[in-house]
C-alpha cells in the first residue's frame, strides 16, 4: 500500500462530517505538504474523531506545532 493509500484509509472515520473534511483536504491540500507536514497530519489522524472534527471546524485551537496543517485542513491557509 502506497503512502497516499495508507493516509486515505486512515482518513475514513466514523463521522460523515469528518470524512467529508478529510476527503476534501486529501484532494486539495495533502499533496502540498512537505514530509514534516505529512508527519504532523499523520499525528493528527491519531486523535479521536470528535477532537479532530473540532479542530477541523475551528471549535478547538490546535497546539502551536499543528497550526499550519490545521489551517490547511480548514482551508484557511494564505
């Protein structure tokens, strides 16, 4: 299984809303991440679904090291 296939599989979650956010991010933003950003995104995928959804929807603020990746996930990057 290639890297993107593994990440795509990990993005399949139990919440439809989160699935939609992650699917959109894979299509528009994941390919722009460097190796460090991909590692941080992979760490974010270890979080429980509700916590990750709160980050993605802006209901929670990420730890400083995740800010850039979460901004991309939200579509907020400049």
